[in-house]
C-alpha cells in the first residue's frame, strides 16, 4: 500500500500503526505487538493521551 492510498483508505488509528510499521521496516526492525501499541495514543475521550492497550 502506498502512502497516498494509506492516507485515504485507513482510519486515523490504522494510519498511525501503518506509519510505525513502515518506519520499522525501513530500518530493518521487526516490532513486537507491544512496541507497536506503545506508539499510538488515544486521541480523545477519557483515555486521551494514553497509549493504546494490547488486547490478547
């Protein structure tokens, strides 16, 4: 998926994760689920500013 398609086709949360994965791939890093979850934060609501949680 290209950057333009990602920007138009993904939700804001998905786009933040997509950019994290793309950044890691460009540097040859394989991020864990917990590392991916530590990047994006809740944007609104009671948990605004807190990192997204990993649900297993």
